[in-house]
């Protein structure tokens, strides 16, 4: 058993970099400047996510909850712009691309990299119409070449692999179309393996946008790395160890679940003659199948030999590896299924660190999402012959509350009662109590805001006036109440 565990640790150490592969190009511009151009092994990451890699079959089932839980709680952002028409166009486009935005979250967390490209294409049902569309280019096709001083892309090379097959699915021809995009030009070139009619379409054309319409989403980006990191990289060794331990347990169960018969006999020949056929005795292959009765003499003994399968130790080890997967992936236990007993903490308590992780991930994705929205507005303004004062957009996310609704209601009620008591005792001002309460009620505005058209004090005054009018059924034509010192009411 000890030797087996040692082998597991050795194999886990050997597999620790299975999801990291060196890329074919090293971007070294000057002696002191270099970028780590190693990439995630995208194929292995996708195999782990789908659990189709035989080396991880019994352990890679944890990969999908690790990715989907984070991607699902992140959701898609909301974009707003100061100009009404631009805001409407942006909202309409992003509303159509919600499914692709969700895939951006999932693929970035799983693969570490996503290249999102906005293109203007002809309509599918009306070729005379053109519209914008969002494409997710497989990251293994893309080679970005950054400027060493500014970090901006000088060029992006996309290698599109093409496979021609016949009706039976047999490969007839393979070739690659290389697309090189710079802020000024777009070059398309097919390699020598392509048919002549494809090579005749090689061309160089002007880039009408003036920029490269591609945004790079990177997970856990580092300043010295050109590409991102997969969420499965730190978990991969533990999934491999879980697979090996489970495989050993299954194989051991097959060996030890069938007990072996043990006989203590005075006359072996007589026992054989009375219980087995002459052919079995002559061949030496005794068949115990369907043998429900054995004829034995006085003093003979029969028993079964069973071996300890070590299931207790294996179960303990599997629980330990599972805890490691939970801790390293920063994924709560309940995400792996309701059958998992969350002994460390309740669901509500586990939501607190998960919400912190979601806020951190959203912060990482906010910049490329803002760049994607600004890029769309720049392209839309050029097509519509519009000039915007700014292409900056505001990125907003849905609120994540790690607290239970019932517990939140109890907290607010207790808090309000305490604040009312403190105000009546003259210990806390109304402004201070309202500002403190804002942390628990996201819909509250600042209690006093002279520069805004509305604040919470004005809201409260309007509510009191409305309730009074409803009770008295009078004064509906009166002007809104004016608060002393408030010139805007």
C-alpha cells in the first residue's frame, strides 16, 4: 500500500505541468525584455472538462463543476454609454451575443485564453444586408505579436486549418489559410497545399477600422506572460491522483471481493471423487460454479480465505484528495453535488468566499469586456457615419449576495431597530444611520446629495406625502413637498 501511494505522488509530480506547453514562437525583442510565450494545452484542458481523457477518467469529473460554477455565478455584464443612440445600439448587440459572452467566461476559465473578434458580415438570409457579428477564434490558431514598449498589438496572425473530406468522412486534403491583420491592412494567404482556386484568392486589402478588431481575454493574467492560465492547471495533479487511487480501489475490489475456498481434508482423493467428475480431476481444473453442496467426512473442514482490501485507507485518501481539489480550485463543496456532505461549513458560509472569488474574476474580465464594447461602438459609429465624444463604456454586473434572504431580512430588521433606538437616545444622527444602512440595502441612494436630482431624503419625503394623501384623500393637486434648504425639490 505504501509503495502504491509513493507511485501516486511520483506520477502526480510528473503530471503537474501536463496543461502547460511551450508555444512555437518565443517573443524576444531585446536582451532584457522577454515574454513567457508558453500556452495552456488547450486540447487537454477541453478533454478534462468533457472527461474524455482516459488518463483522468475517474478524477476529471471535478473539472466541469470547477469551471461552470465560477462562470455561472459571474454571468454577463451590462454596458451603458452616455449617448442614447449609442447605448441602444450597444444594448441590442450585446443582447444578441449573450450566449457567446457566456462562452467567453467558460472558455477563458477553462483554456486560459479567448480571442473575441467583431466582424461585419453579410446577412444569412439577405446577402444585401450587412451586420456585426461576434466570433470566438480558437486560441491555438492565433499568434499575437505585441509591441515591446506599449504592449499594443503590432500584428495578429490567424492560421485557419482546412480539412477536405469525402462523403465517407475520409480526409482528402489538408491546407492552411493564414490571415495577418494589422491596424492598416489585412492579408490572406493559402499555403502550397491548397487547391489552385483557393490560392487565386490570396490578397492584401485595407483594414477599414484602423485597429485590430480582436480582444484577448486572459484568465489570471501576469505582466510577464503573453497568455493566460487555466483554472484546471492547479487542480490537474489532484485529479490525476484521484483517478489513480480510484483505479487501484476498483482493481482491488475485483481481486478481493471474491473469497477463496480453503479445505482441510483427511482423504483428498476420496473428496475429489465424490465432488468432481473424472474429467475435472484428470485435467486438474476443478469447477466450483454451481457447487452448492460438498460431500465431506468427519474431521474435514471448509472455510473461505478473504484478504483486507484496504478500503478504509483508500476512502480516507480519496476524501483528502477531494478536500485538496475543493481548496485549490476555490470551489465550494456543494458545487460538486448534493450528495457531498459539507462538513466544514454550511452552504451560506461557503458562499462568502465564493462571492469574493466572483468579484475578483469580474474585475479581471472588466477591462477586456469594456474594450470589446468600445470596439463595437467605434465600428458602429464608422458604419453609421456618427461621431461620438467618447467610446468609453461603463461595465456593470448583477449584484451577488452571499447571504440567505431570510437571514438578510432578519439582519436588516435588527439593524433598523438598533439604529432607531440609537437615534432616539441621541447617540447617532439620521444621516449617519442612513449611510450605515446603505451597505445592507443596495437600492438606497445617499441620504443627502445636493448635486444630484434625487437622494434618499427626497424619496422619504415623497413617500410620507404620498401616504398622507392616501389616508386623507385630499391634496392631490398640490405641489410636491419642499424640504428646507433644498432648492431642487
